[in-house]
């Protein structure tokens, strides 16, 4: 008897070692290589627990043999042995719980091998090796045995039996073992081996009966009849779909210039009637073919679903549409909290911008005054603050955007930033120059300025360019960086208060007294419209040249934008006054020889009895020397 018990223990030990090896072989085949270290650690722990369980089982058998061999007089020793046996049972229960925990950890990184049914469906999964069979070989062998069962005409699910072997529960049909369920199989499925065997038996029996029911001749004939009916129905449906869209195309053409009169925005015709009809016909054709293809797409799964061999095709076809739609709806549902967060952020920042815009308007109108802050700074400062606030809002919203943490999204963001940085280098320099110009207050809209060689009135100041209208009505756009790098003359900034001094130079010969010339120029300036009487015009002698004196007349004006007209009138008045007072405005190198020459003064300014002088000839006679 003792030898039989020892033989049983040895067989159990060998089987358990095989089971441990089977779990190791199954687990190491995990799909993710990066988890191999974790898997190996859990496997080693499971191996140690199994070895400990085997050792405890051997001790339990030995203790039980000792208890049976004791005489009735050795009661104290019997109690001690029974207590030791009780502790081993408790330790075995603890080891079982630990094994379950290790298997649960392994389930996260491994997948079982499926036992395939008759129509490509999965009946159950195999995780463990048994004997010399790997999990995959076990699954394939079980699948082949199950597929041979319908060939037995007398088969029914009650003919399957569960027989308890030494270490497994076997599912048999007659004398054929379909599969064996071990203790480890039960642990992997959180059931006892017997409960798992009952589930497998029920699954196998139902699969065979379903196969027989769906492959008998009456079911096949019924499926063929239904398939023909579906084809006929879908044929009629497609026929009438085509007829309907053909009728709608005719109706569209008939409505040209009736209900369909084109699309107009004010005086601009976006689509005339003919173009709109053609566009509607194209849409009608697209809808027609979309409806036809949709009808065919819906009919195909119905046809495939009539036969068990093609039933999976129906699920696959429906999955092509339903799975993406399901994913989209699920993603939208899961995104709703982030979406509401984004809406709240936008709402808050919107009213922050409204408050800042209100302050901007108050400052621009002069109602709110801040020392050192000019009203014309209000709008550009608001634009800067607005950009900064929007940028900050985008930074806050960015983590809540779908896919913001994906490498592709981040890569695109970096790429766009790279393009913006290197593609807008010139624009950024103009933008910064525009900000500097705004706060330097070099000029305002409407000022007469001279920027480099360009003179005119400022009509626009943008972030990138300054536009100037010249006196010839030319619009010249000057980049702000060019404005910063050029010298700028503002004629209008102090003209309304202090006046702008205009000046022009006249060159007169030394034969004209300078006092007379001073008075003539001052009188000419005072005659000029828009020249201020106070402060009074004044004259400067700017140079004494070889042939003439340069007189510069200076006069005050307030309308800097009308310089061209004022200068023209001033020049006219200088000529008139000089002519009235007998002052000739000569060319710098004009020789004032009056013998025989008419005066250059216009005749209306000359006396009525004026006559051009004649030539004076003086002769001298030479005395003959004898």
C-alpha cells in the first residue's frame, strides 16, 4: 500500500513539473517582447509555489501514512501529527491563493490559443501545455477532434462524458478523449477543473448540434430561397432608385429659370440658372450612386448571414461601417468633458477681451486718461494684448485638444513652428518695427512727412507697412523696417501750435541794396495766402557768392499739408513784388550790361515812357607822331 502511494506521488510530481514547464512555455510566447522580464519573474515565482505545493503534498501523504500506522495507544503522537497535517492544509490553501495571484498577473501579458469551431468562431482558449503538447498543439488537436464529431450519426450532446483521471478530468465521446482539463486549466479560468470540464462539454455539444442544424439540406435550401428573394428585392429596389433619381433630374432641368434662377449677392451673380442646374444634376448623380451602393452594401451582409459558412463575412462588412461609427461616437462621448472645459475657457477669455476692449475705447475717446499713455496708443496696445491673451488661451486649451499628446500632432506643431519662424523672418522684423514706431509716435494718420526720399501724407499705419499719399496722388507702401532705418521728417507735428517755417532762396546781384530786397521778400510773403502774419516772416542772407547774394525768405504756416500750393503762391508773389519795385531777378551769371539791352522786367511794370537804351560808342583818335 505504501509503495502504491509513493508511486502515485511520483506521478503527480512529474505531472506538476510538466504543468509548470507548460506555463513557462506558454507565457514566454507573449506577444510583447518588452514584457519578457516581468513574465519570466512571475513564471519563476509560480514555479517555486508549485514546487512548494508538491513538497507539502508529499509531506501530507507521509504524515497520513504515519497516522494510519499508529496504534490506538499512541494518542499524543497522533494529535501532534494531525496538528502538523492541519498546518500543511492551511499552507496549501495559502499557496493556492498565491498561485491564483501570479496567474492573474500573467493574464495581463499573455493570450491563450483559440480552439476554432466549425465556422471560424472561437469556442474557448487553451493556456497550458499538457504532456508533450504545447498550448497551440493542444488547441489544434482539440479543434480537429471536435470537427470530426458530426460525422458520427448517433452523436448528441448527452453522449459526451466527463471522466475523472488521476490528475485531470477528461471529456470523452465513446472511447475518444476530446480534451483533458488539468488543475492549471482551472486556475487560468478561475474555476475548478470539474466545473471547467462541464463548461467545455456544454460548449462542444452546442457547437456540434448547431453545426448539424445549420448544415442540413432543409436549412440550406431555405437559405438559397431566401437569398433569391433578397436578390429579387434588392434588384427591384435598385431599379426604382434609379428611376426616382432620373425623374428628379428631369424635374431639376424643368425648373431652370423658373424656381431655379441662380444665386446672386447684391449685383454679383455667383451662379446663373444654367450653372446652378448643372451643379444640382451632379449632386443628384452622386446621391443616386451613393444610394445604390448603400443598398447593395446592406444587402450583401443579409445574403452572407443566410449561410453559416459566410456568416462571418456579414459581421466583417457591417463592422467596416459600424466599428468606425461606434469608435467616433464613443470618442465624442469620452471627449465631452474636455469639450465643456474648452467652451468654459473660451467663454471666460471672451469676456476678458470684452473688458479690455471697453477700456481701449474709453482711452481712445479720451474719457479715461492715464499719465504717460496717449490715446493713439490705445488701439495698437489692445491688439498686442489681444494677441497675447489669445495665445495664452491656446496654450491653456492645447492639452484638452484630441490627439494633442500624440507624436504626430506634436511633430506637425513643431514643423508649423519651424515654417513660421523661418518663413516670416522679414515680416517679424516689420512687425517689431511697427510696434516701435507706434510707441515712438513719429507721426500720426494725416501728417505730412518725408521718409527717405518719399514726401507725402500718412494715410495708413499697419503692423507691417506705412502707406503715404504723395502730392501727385501716388500711394507708396514703405515697410516699417525701412522706416526705422531711414530718417523721418514730420512737418505736421508742431505746425498747429508753433507753426512750420517754409523757406525759399532767391539770388540777387550786388547792385540791389539788401534792405530793399529784405522788404520786398517780406512783403511777398505777407501777400501769400495761409502765411501767418505773426510771427512775422524774416529774411536770412545764406551766402555771398562771386556774382550774387543768396537771400532766404522764411515764413510761418500752420497747414503743413498745403506746402506745395503755398510755395507756388510765394514764388509768384516774389516775382510780382520784385517786378513792381524794379528789382530784376537775374540768372546767377547774368551780366548786367544795359547799353542797347531792354530790361527783363515785364512791360506792364515799366513806365509808359520807357525806352530801351541805345548803344554808346566812344572813339579816341590817335595823334600822328612825326
